[in-house]
């Protein structure tokens, strides 16, 4: 599985219109591929932006409909954030990890540790915010099954979102949902080029596929899907454990 070298190609799938609540993502992807002449193969990985999935699943919320609690008002005043937004963040979270310097870091109900529980207002109409999918792995599996029916091929699906990193500036796209792709490549126990046994090498394949897609997707555009070719060694027929496998167990988390 690991003998040959990889060569990657990542390109946005053009022609996908603005995603509306209730949209059939698989149909939009298949139609765009047909119109643009892109052949999606079962060995490909489709990296789908979280915002597209959230819109299709109607995970948009109007701030005017939110009644903030006293806790949300207090945190909002401390962080200079809209208390209605803070309330939604708290609703989507199990823990507040940090609330300082205008930044609210939480652990979401699915275990992701990120700013604002992944909620943001970019690329959505005014007055609305986008929440993460309720279960991104389930969303990825569902989309993959629909693509099988639409395309006659079964590509892997990764749902990506932009996360910041502790101790480093900038954001990078990571996998929050995954189906049909080995999310982690455990190289521990293998030998390096000097014959030393690898002790800690655990490659985050799904995250790196998401990051590769992020390099060719513009945040200002509507490039909801990126087709990544060359990761066929990691593409699997079963849906697999999903991006949940990338989450560090809380008992091993030294910083959260």
C-alpha cells in the first residue's frame, strides 16, 4: 500500500451554483461534472466545503431569532461579541475551552475544538450564520451513497472546514467529515530510511487532502467542490471510520 510515490492533482469543480437550503448536492455535482467534462472516478476524493453541506442541510440560523441567556450576554460583553452569536456557540458546544482576547474557543458536541464552534457568517446572506453539519461523517456517507447513484462511481468524500492552529498563524482546511478515505495512515512500527523504527508517525491523510483542496479553492468564490486525484491508495470501498478517527481522545489531550 505504501511502496509507490504519490502525485497529486487538485482542481475545483466549476459550474456548481449557489447552494440553497434543501439542495441536492449529489445532483449539482453530477450536473457540473457533465457540463464541464470532468470525469469523476472511484479513485478520486471529492473535498466538499462545509458551508455547502451546511446550506444544503439548512443549518443556517437567523440571529434575530436567538434569545441570548445571561451567560451569553456576559461572555458577549467580555469578548465584544454579539450575545446572540455567543448563544448559538454555546448551544453547539459541550465546553468552553478559552474565552479571552475576543476569542471564544469551544469543544463542539462532536468533539472538535475550534473557534466559535465553527459558526460563521461568511458567504451567507446578512443576518444569518452557518452552523456546522449536525454529523459531518454521516453527511459524507450520505453524499457518497447519492454520488454512487448519480455517477455510477464511488469517489471518497471529505467535508472540509477552515480551522486555526495553536501556536501558528493562519488557517488551514481540515476534514470534519469523511467517507471512503483512510483518515489516518499509521506508520508506527515501520522503518525509516536509516532502519530506525518509527515511533510516532501518524499521517492525517484526510486533513492533508482537505488542505490540498484549500490551496486551490478561493474563499471569495463559490468553489464548493474540489476534485483531488492521486490518493487512490487511501480510497476504500467501505465508508470507514470517518473524520471522527482524527479526534484526539480527551484523556490524551494535554492542552484542551
